C-alpha cells in the first residue's frame, strides 16, 4: 500500500457572455452537485455569488455555442 498526502484543490471557473450561452455551458458541465468516486475521492460543484449576476446587455449573432 502506498501512503500519499490527501489534498484538495479549489478550482473556480468564470463564465462571461450571453445568458443563453452561459446557461447552456453550465448545463453541460461534467460535475453536478457531488460526484463520489469511491475510496475517499469526490468532486463537488460550487457556485459562488448570485447566479446569474447580470452585468448588462449585449448583442449576439446567431448561435453562441
């Protein structure tokens, strides 16, 4: 058996763009809530702040994805 450090990495992604694109991108995110992988391993999703934080308006051309 190998002994390793148990670590945590907090990874934050920022999505900025048209609301339709941000929401579609968030829907296809690989991790929803908590994904338990077994053996003391898991990945958790966290959203920081208000969702969505409206920054203003913008013009888009066609499909954004």
